[in-house]
C-alpha cells in the first residue's frame, strides 16, 4: 500500500571537477591497442548533481572514465557520507565509458596496473568524492522538469552485425559485408532539466544509449558526451551530466567501418556530439511543467551467476580475427590475452559475483542503475514495464560497479567479441534476465512507497 509523503522544497546543487590525469599513463578501452597517453584532446571531468526534498537527499556523479569497480565506488560513497551525511544507498556513481581515458582496472585484457595508474586511481577517488561534496555545498531551491524524445536519425547502431562470412562484426568491415543487424537500438534521449528560482539552469542530466568509442588516439578525450556537455553548458549554463543508457551492443558504427576510416577521429565524433546536444536542447524547450519533486533511492546488493569456465571460445575468436586486417603478431597477442584471462577467471571465480543494483526516483522519473554493459534488449524491456506505470525511465549502466558485458541468450548463441570469456565478459546467459527481474522489483518497491 502506498503512502502519501509530505512534499518539501526541492533543492539542487551541481559541480564539476577536472580529473584529467598526467600524461604517460596507460590508457584503456581497446583489446587490440596498447596506448600510453601523450596528449589530450579534451579535459576529463567528474560532474555531480545533488537533489534534496523534505525527506531525502541523493547524489549522482558521472565520470569521464571507462568504468569504476565496486571497490572504488564504495570508497567514494564512504567519503561522501562522512562529509555530507548522504547515505551510501542514496549515492549513484557511473562512468561515461570514454575509451580514451586512463586505465584504472587491475585485471583487464591480461594486464596488471602500472604504478603511475595506481597513484592516479587513488587521486581520482578523492576527486569524484569532492565533486559530490561540492555539489552539496551549492544546494539552492529548484524546480525539476523531465522530458524525452526519439533520435530518429541517431548515430547509435547495433554493432553486432551478422556478416556474410558468418562472424559477428568487430572492426574492419564494410556495409557490403553486412547481412543484417542482430538486435535493436534504443533511440530515446531522456532529459532531466533542473533550474533555480531565477529560471537559470542548475543542471541537465541526460541519457542516451551509444558507446563513446569513436576515438582511438593516444590522447585523453571525453568523446561525444564531452562535446555534448560542453555545448549544453555553453548554451544553458549549469552542469550537463551524461548518464550511459543500455549500450553494451550499441556503437557509433560509422567510426568502425573500413570505408569510414577517415571520419574515425574527427568528423564523426564532433557531429555526434553536436547532434545529441541539439536534440537535448529541443527537449528542454519542450518541457512545459516544472515542479517540486519527491526524491528517493534504493540500493541492493545482489548475486549474479557466472558462466562455467570450462572452455574458451577459441574457434570463434580465430574466425573473427581472420576477418581483421591486424598483423599476425597482434592477432596472436589477442588470442594469448584471452587464454590468459580465461585461466585467471577459472582460478579466481566460482559460481557468482556480488554486485549492486540501484533505483533513484526523481518525481515521475526513475534512474535504474545497472553494474555493467547491459545489452540494449534488456534496457528496452525494463523501460517498457516501467513506462506502463507512467514513469519516465533512464537506464544507467556502469552504475556503482562493473561486471563486464551482459549479453542476451541469442547473443551467446551467435558469438562475437562481447561474449568471449574474459574479465570483460564473465556472467552467465541467465544474468541479463535476472538483472531485469531484480531491477523491476526494486523499482516497484520504490514506486509503491510514494504517490505522485
């Protein structure tokens, strides 16, 4: 039975802090590329939003990193709770998933973490904490508006194309080789616009489903979300915060196709960032209702089943690599990496991995936090169910932890990079449906606490 909770004055504060590392750190994002940062094409930031009503205060931070594991987000939450009193369960931390940031994971593609990267990791935990603490100090009375719209000609595509040779596309393929896409896309752009009593923008929290992996230079870069946020901040003021939708299998494919190689590092990413900023601007202009909103959050520790580490998918890996123009040396190195990771997983893991789910409620908006790279089919399923309850739903993947790719059963049958056993892909084919079920249960629980 739902209960009426007294609606108090909504307050909001936002902040952003530069987290660009020093040069010389190993970079993260591509299995076939070893990169050391020798420059930067943009700054990297932690952007934070804190919201408060009469009963609850929540903090949300988004960071220009590939991902953040639970051991790091736990430290951030602990620091923020000690400084501000915001409880751990009310703090959501996600990564934008830029593929042009520093490596902070100890075990990714068979590599240990260099000392320079370890030093930076300790520092960035403090900086992300500071962004939320700073946002708390900026709290002021605010009104909130929520809207969404479809990107009819969006730049995100389901990158798991079935090719004529029977493989699932990786890189180095052309349009002529594509038989069909093996899954859908999510064209929805979600926006939460928060403005002060003077009608000036405090923050724009936005959500879209497409990998930020257009860039592959040896330079730090926030990819298209960085471009989008910079443009929105210039136009509206305030802080523009990107949250990643369910895009485990959604990429800006034009930057991966062989015939589009010349667009890879410049035109495509600029165009994509501008296109998304334009859509968000249109959505904001169309938001008619701004009001005080109830705020709430629930966070739950869950156990996710892992696959049985009985065999590595070597045949599929070799067949896919044969399609690539990589040198023989690189192909052998990639295969050796997967062999190493398979053995590492077999020694380290048993049947499950413990992780976190979270749902943040902002009025009739829900942020569903998923701790990995969720395939879009699962995100669409969660949205459909919660839309029936008249809630605008944002899937926020890479929230509070990273357990790797979360593919569908069909994807496992077809094979392809996202399903190859490694630390980046270790959950079982039952994990996705379990996360959908538990997320909906948590969302229903938070909905039933309130009436709008």
